[in-house]
């Protein structure tokens, strides 16, 4: 089994006619993702990579009632509009790739999604991949391989680096969730840990965190309080980052005394999580915990 | 982006939050004129963005306009914690009975606005959170619903005021929230909110941090976006790269924030010292890579360039072309370690090797090489 997406997932691409949208529609189709429709307001009736385009999510859903998931490539200024549309249409999962959405907007739509039982992944994320089954995202599929370890990460390329190291070491992945680099996110580490806990296809979880906020600390508390059964190994990026500076991601900033790597690493270790010093050490740590 | 105090005060005043009468000036002569207009006891405040300006001599109480003039003259053109003082704020001094605290923040851990209220203002709120957490009340506001009267009432009541002043405090909470919403703030803070002997409430300091992602909605501020950045940070910003100045000699250039941070950390753990952090983002073409590499080639403290690329949407051949072009155009040769992996990796390696740049495949190996070339510190 996998979490969030599998070979049955039917996808609508919002912003399909844009440069990013059309390019990644092609790479997702090549991976085997079942993309059944695209949406760009005003471009209804056109075809992108063989996929029919509609003016609205509602219309796409009328023609393709099997759609359950959306991936959003709409530029930041209009992205919220697309997200509300997907939530209102009743989709189960909305993956937001777009970077640069104002946090006041993401606070509102993540809350609205919760009230409507829609899962949001992102914003500012690489998406979700269940290797060999489906890819709803922009990650290079070839670095991932099918297996039984879940990945949850705030980063894109760093996840590819670690997935590549795992794949080379013969450790495949059930699902890899890129939750995004923004300060406010639809899916948190705890949400992802809960999904992997319920999934009988996942034996262990790799958590890839970074400086900023207290999501890693909260995950550590959750692991202790809930007596999380599956082994978790982690890597935290930014341990040498200066305070007060944004390190690339909108959310990667040590501010008001919160968010440095040391406290995250300390709390995760207290929760029994093995924390790697270098990304390349993750496969070794996994082999150790999976043997037990 | 952090606003200057006078900008934040303007936003407060515009919303009806009481602030002391003030003027902003950039010369000592203007300061004297402003001080005479306001009259009486005055506070002279250096307009800088660094924290802790009070202790660094950036806030002075003047008994009369002449004294205010002297303080303004001292401050203007001086440096406070390394930041040049270009403007000072001349403000009417307020008699204070008690100092209170109010703020609205974006709380990342719950993804919602939170009102913070404390009867013990005037101190650093982080310090207060450590020493007396029970003196801070946090009120969650549902971002879909927004602030309600009962939120404001609860926040105001915690300030420990009499019935009449309570109503005023309640209105200030509502108005502060309106500023927070209207300008997409990450933080809107009044510290301290002064209670005067006459029972008035006055915001005698003002702090606002705007969300960089929302700046396009506020052209009045976005023009000065690069205000708190160094030259290299500002140059990188123009090209849409993330750049942070560090103090070592190894330049770090990668694609993606997480990988850039991990590369920086690896260099440090292996005994080297990064000079900077440069994230070119996803999908950069050769011309953009060229500009990024050129920036580091020209950076005086950067002796070794460590370029670590994991190609997904970024193509290794585009990166390689950009590197070669940058060296040709700048005419600067620095020691360079390049690691390429992923999309079009073979083509990228071929281009670099033809130009005498050797390419490594593994990140750790490349980091070790970069540290070795930089000389362990």
C-alpha cells in the first residue's frame, strides 16, 4: 500500500496551459500518472499533451467524475482562487506546487480545506510520489524506487538527494511527500506520520526537516506521546544557518528565538529518532532500524 | 520585510490607534524645527531596523527642543550596530504609569493569527515568554472567520485595566488586527502600549513585519524591498536567487533551498567555512547560471566555488554552459568543485571537462574536496 496517491488516483492539472503546467503534465504522464483533465480559465476546449482542458474544475468534474486529486501550477497571484475552486468541488487531495503565495491567503485556504475534509499538500512543494504507481508532482521519478519506507520532507532537491542515496542502497519508498517550504502548510509532519502509521506498506519513515518554525519539535512530541510504533530517522538542514536570515524557503528562518536546528535535533533524538549528520548517512541508519 | 518605526506608526495612526505626535526628519535642522513645533519634552529615536537600538544609544529623552536637536545631530550619520542612521523620529514624550503589550502574529505551528496580550510590556517578549509565560495570553483567531468582539474583550481584560480604559484597549486590539489584515503582516506589535496617568492608552513603539510574498499588493513599500540587504544579497534578489552572506571562503551554489542548506552544513561539518549561500532555484537556464556563478567569482572573500546540482527540472547541461560562460566573461579563475547529478548529467560533464573542469558524482566526496581546497579552518 501507499499513502495519498496510488495507481487509481485520477488527476486534474490546474494551470495546465502554463509553461510549468504543460511541462510537468508531460513528465507525470510519462511516469504513468493518470491525468484525465486540465483547467485554465478561458482556455477550455484546447488540448495539452493529449489532455482535454476545461474552463473550471466543476466542468472538468462533470465530464470526468472520477477525478479525486488536483495539482496546482497556477501563478502565486491567482493560486488561491484555484485552490478554493478545487476544495469547493469536493476533491480529496490538492497538491500546490506554486511558490510565493501570501501567508494570509494560505492560512485561510488551509483552514477552509480542513473544514471541508480536503487534504492540502504544499504550498511551495515538489508534490507526492508513490514510486511505480503515480507521481503528482515535479520530482525526477528516476531517483525514486518502489519499496517500504515513507519519506516526508520540507524540501525538494534535498529529498531527491536522499531518495537517490536510498535507491542506490537498495531501499525503496512507499510514498514520498514533499510538504513544502512555506511557513503555513496544509500537511504537517504529524499529519504525514499519521498517514504512514496507518499504512501497512510502510515499515519506517524518513523525516527531512529544516530550520524555521517548530514542526519538527511537534513531531518529536507526537512520537513520544503517541508511542509511535514505526522507526523514524531524520535529517535536519540548516544547522549552520545564521539567525534572522531566510535560507531560500519562505519558512526557513530562525526568528524570535524559535526554529534553530539544534533544538530540533535534540528533541528528535529524545524521541528516539536517529538523526543523520550528512544526507548520505540516511540509508545506513535505515538499515540499522529496519534490522531490529 | 520589517518596516521602520515611523512607517509602522503611520499605519497605526491611519487606523486610529493612538500614537504620540511625531515627525520624521533627516537633518538636524529639520529636527530642531520639528521639535519646536511639537514642544515640551521629546523623545529622539534613530530609525534603524536592527534590534536593540535603545541599549545602543538610539533612543534619547530630551528635556527641550535644543537638547532634541543635539541628540538628532549626534545620531544622524552615525552607525547603530553597523546600520547607518539616515532618519530620526522626533516624538512627544509621554508620561507612563504602566507599560502593556499587544501584538498579532501569524502563528506557524497552528497556521492561524494569534493575539498576544500581556500586562507586563516594555520588555522583550521572548524574554518574558521565558521568564513569566503565565503573563502572556494567547488567543487563537480562526483565519476564515476573523476577529470577533469577544476575542478583543478577552485580550483587553488580561491587561488588568479599569472599566473605562478597558473599552479603549478593546478598540486598539480590533484596530491592530485590522492593520494586520489590511497589510498582510507577519507581525503587528505595540510594545509598549503606555497607560498614562490620565488613563489614556498610547502606542509608544510600533513594529510591523510584512510578508515578502504579499509585497506586490503594497507598491508604497515594495519599491524599497532591498533596503535591509547587502550589495550581493540585493544583486541576487534582482535575479530572483536566494542569497545569504556568510563569513568563510567557500562559495556555495546549488539548486533548491534544502540542498543548499545541506551542502553548506556538510562543508561546515567537514571542517570548512562557507562564504555564502546561493540557491538558484528550480529550472535555471544557462544565462541565469552564468549570472549566479559570476556573482560568486566577483565576490572578494570567496576563494573556492562549490557547485552542487541535483538535476530534476534543472538541466545539468544548462548549468555546465552557464559555468563555462561565467568564467569566460568575468575572466576570473577560482578553484572550483562541481558536482552534477540527474537530468542531462553526461552532457553537462562533457561540456565542463572539455573546458578543464573536473566533475564529481557524489556530494560527500565533492564537499571534502571543496574543504581541502579552501584549507581547513
